[in-house]
């Protein structure tokens, strides 16, 4: 089945009281098959679109979904899309304007443009996600106490994410997911952590609900945090939390206060260009590898690990500059750090 969804006819004046195109899009998705939007068309969204199971294929064809000025912002009912338990999910070539300027901010961290709960085998490709009252994309489990219900085996690639009151992407429950060739801008001065990508299970979530994630060939600028995982201690206990994160070939531009920060077990930070910020493995982190990067500073510790293996820090070049440490600081590794072929001062 191949369904094409036309936009409702309406004058292009104000989105305050226009026809809602969301029910027609949801009805088409629930029928299954490939759903195509009209190329370049603007669709008005005043209610959220929910698909609770099955296979979903949504081809945007460059269409724009714009949230109405009066669309809910206080709860997840204001999500543009919510996909729950879908196995085989594709969303491509679609722009979503969440219209935060008119809808307002969401201090309670809802709603988002694309919320995936317990989805498997998904691909989000070449989407423009703009002006979020909370997050642009959120990946989470259907049952946070069961790691098997996280979002598993997926990819988010080639997307442009600009403007979020909280994070541009939040991974609360995700495994075997790749985030690559995306561009992240302007997550700042809102509700923390204000990250380009935040990997952060909640307190009480199942141990290991986030693992085996690859974050590669992305660019981020003007975010408080760049690419970060902040959960091993505060959510899951030392050694039982997030693990096996690979940060590869990323570039962090201006306006990033905290660059790549990981408390995961076995985090790799490789070939990063981040002259204006730091690369960090800390907290409950152990067995980290930081190699072949250009950065304003590197920090590593094993403070909360009882019997650490330690971190390997090699072939990095430290570029001193304003607002960065300009050193490799392994003082709190307590001798559990291997350093070789780095260019820059070391504090040990």
C-alpha cells in the first residue's frame, strides 16, 4: 500500500486556528505500507500522532510539519510523533518545526518532535528538526525497569537539529544505535543538561539500558554540553550502567562548554576535533580510550571505581586557548592511566 497524504487547504496567514492535518497522517500510518507527504507541502499539526505497533514508513519528500501556536506543551500529548513498540520504522526527508517561540518552553521536558519508545530496527534520515520546547528526538524504553524494552538496533543520520529548550537528542533507553553525520545547534539557556546528544537513563532504570552506541562524524555548536553520558553513578551504580560508547570523528565548534563527557564503562573518544573544549571520562568510568584527538584539554579519573583497570590516553594534541584547561589531567586516576605520544602538559 502506498498512501499519499495531501495537506488541508488553508490560507497561509496564521497557524493559530487552522485545520489540523495530524489525524489524516495518523490514519494513513495506521493503515500500513508506505506513506508519502506532498513534496514541499506545509502541514499544520495541532494534535499528536501515535502509532502503537507494527511497521511504519513515512517519506516526507521535503514536506514541513509545523506545530500550531495552541498545540499542547505541558505533556507528552504535545509530541508531534510518538512511536511505541514499532519494529521496522523509517522517517525520512521531513522537516518538523515545533514552534517553540509561540508554544512556549516545557520545563517538565515534554513534548518532543519524535519520541520512540521500545522501537526496533529504525532509521531516521535527513530530517530537519527545529525549535523544540523540550527535545527534538527522544529514545526510551516502554518499561524502564526492563532493558530489553529499550530502543534497539537503529540509526539517526544526516539530520539537522537546531534549537531545543532541553536536548536536541536524548537517549534514555537505547542499545546498538548509531548517531552519525548529524548537525546540532543551539541547545543552551534552557532546562539542563542542554546537550546536543545526552545519554542519560533515569534514576531507577534497569542497569545497562544504554549500551553499544556509536556517535560518529557529527558536528555540534552552541550547546552547553556536546555529546555526553551522565548516568553510571547517579542512576545505576558503578560498573552497572551505561557501557561501550564510541565517539568517533566528531567536531565540536564554538559555544560548547563541556565537550565529550562520559561516565560509561569502556568509552572510546577517537579523532575528535574540539580545540575550544575538553574531552572527559569521569565518575564511574573505567577502561576508557582517548586517542588521536585535538582538544583544549583532557580530563580522566577513576574516582568511584573500587579496582579500576584505568584509562589509556595516547596520541592526543592539546591546544591551549581561552576558556580551556590546556592540559591532560589524570591526577584522580591515582596511577591508573597509560599516557603515550601526547603533545601537551600533563597533570598527574
